[in-house]
């Protein structure tokens, strides 16, 4: 396991798992959203595809994302392992709500200096609304890729509970 995608819906704990895998395997962790968003106003990084291509050409990396459409095939083709945090809504919704409330109230800077605002909560692309409305679709998209013959060489580890994912992680030998 040297090129790892940690996938799942928003709020599943992808970044937390990716950081833990990075520490365990001494492989660099890359936050996909931080690469994608380049600055205030949620500006998109013009060099995003080039940067992801450079990273995925290296021998070891970990991403915390299903992948934006412009790089999705690239990261899936170059990965050797997918860790799928396939949690139910009842698990992810409290997590995403707590995270978004904290980010909003504390005015935390995220991804290119952007912040979640109270006004954002009323937008369809707010993480909480997105996680709720896209849960089934994201799950189906990941399942389709996991079953796709193009990605047959990938090792896919699918976890339906945080406990099963944590147990698996704790059993992984450090490199």
C-alpha cells in the first residue's frame, strides 16, 4: 500500500483516516480540496490537474478524496489501494454538522483561506446539505468504480462502521 485513496461521503472521516495512514506508512498525505481551491471566493487552482498528475506520478501518496471529475480517472488508475469509509447517514450527519458548526462559529480558515459562513448553510453545495442529498449517489459512484474492470488491480477495503475501520487501521503494520 503506497498509493492510497481514502473515499467516502463528506463527514465520513476521510482526512482523519488519510492522516493516520500517512503516519503509519510514511507516505505523503495530500488534501484534495486544499489543492483544488486556490484562494478566496473558492477560486479554483488553474494548475490543479498538473499538480495532481505530478503527485500521483510519485511512488507513494495518500489522497482523501473520491477525486474531482478532472482528475478522478487519473488518481484511480494510479492508486494501488482504496480505503472506502462507507458509513450510513446516521454516522456522517452528526459529524458533518459538528464540523460545519465549529468552522462557522470559529471562523476557521479552510482551503485557500475560505470560510464557512452562516449564509453558506442555505446553499445546496454546503457540506451538510451535500452530504445528505448526495449520500446514495456517491455510494453508487464508488461502488461502480470498485466493480469496474479498469480498476480490478486495486485493493479495496470497505468499512461500514468507524469501529471496523479503526480496528483495521490498528492491525496494519507500520512501515
